[in-house]
């Protein structure tokens, strides 16, 4: 454990209690290094980091073997880094697969919508052609000579014949 860094990273730190002794931080630039040297010279088993009111901010056991073991456990070995890289790679692959599946589902839904619209438009076109032909036949049976209706009916008839013959 780097005592100077622990002291530097403790917000609101004003003093350190080392057993019966108290080390106060100065306003100098190297105050954390000075305090760390003083603590090392006193060689306490435990220190208490205090704020300006004397309230304890943090307690550290300096000679605890568990702390040394945990510090060694925090050092990453290459095997654990490789395992972590594999896990992260697997996570990224699964996320990419989920995105691909979502895009595929959206594409299929849009394709189905386009097919439905095409079918409905085809049905509307066929119904429109039947209505125009029925109106034309009604006008012919009544002996009417409507030029607009005749040209429209001829267009519909030629369009229907072209579709039935395989043309578009």
C-alpha cells in the first residue's frame, strides 16, 4: 500500500492519529510525503485519518498481513487478463448477434408490410377496373356515346389484356 497516495486521495483529511500521537497535515506542497514519513517513523499498527473536526474518515491497519495478500491479489496476472479478454469478447459477440437478430426481424416485418400493401393495391386496382368496365357496359347498354368513358374503358381493357398476357 502506498501510504502517500492513500493520504492524498482521502478528501477532507487534516490529521492522522497514530496510536496516542497525532500527525497534522501542513499546508506545504509535500504535506502528504511529510505525513507519510512521520507515520513510518512512528511505526503504528493502525492509523485513523481525521477531518478538521477530529471525526474519523478512514481507518487503516498498516501491519495486517491480509492487506498485503489483498494487495497482491489486486495485481493482474496474464492468465486472468486473457480470461477477462475472452469473457469480454464473448459478451461482444452475443451483443452483435442480438443486434443482427433484431435487424433481421425488423427487415422481415417491413418486407411483410410491403407485400401486404402490394396485395391491397392489386385488389384495389382490380376492383377499380371492374367498376369502370361495369360502368362502360351500363353506358353501352343504354346506348350512350360518352367519349371520355369510351377512352377510359379502352385504356382499362388494354391494361387488363396486357396484364393477362404477361406484360406490365
